[in-house]
């Protein structure tokens, strides 16, 4: 079976999703916890300086955790692994956007409690993520 360059790039982008689970030591987990907390706190403080105050939540979420993860991965595994993780994050971004949009629209239009809207929005996240996954892998 011949693998095209585009197909090879698509599979490389999903490397972390297809790779077997790695064991993380207690010290590595502690470092990730501390680094992630520090980065999230920094960006949340930065975001609270802007108006509206909802920027604090925006800056203190996924992007900051991703940066912390990429920094730790670079230190442990090098740039090739970081490139693979970054491609996976880029592929997963539309699923996060779908989750966010569905959650906000369901709360605003139908008046559902946020916890219920978030639970329903996970379905949209799963569908978009699965679709992107299969479109790249298949």
C-alpha cells in the first residue's frame, strides 16, 4: 500500500492520539500540575486586565494548558514530538469551537441550565472530533 505525503502528514498529526499511553511519573505529574497552574494563573491575571472580564476565562483555559504541555514535551521529547502534538491541537480546535458555540446557543435560546447545556454540547464536540479524526485517518 502506497502512502502519499499528504496521508503521511495526516497520520503524523494524529500520532499522539494513536500512540500507546505513556506512563507519567509522580514528579512529571507534579511538574505539569505546577507549570500548568502557574501558566493558567498568569494568563488569567493578564486577561482580567482587559474588558470585558470574560477575557480572564478565555486566556486562562485551553491555550495556556496547551502551552505548558508543549513546553514540557519539548524538554522531554524534543521538537518532533511538539510538532506532532501541535498538529493534533490544530485538528481538535474546530471540535472545541463547536462545543463552545452549542453550549452558548443552547443556554441563550432555550434557557437550559449551563451544566445541562455543557453536557449536551459534549455530543457536538464528540461528533466533530470523530468526523475530523476519521477524515484524517480514513
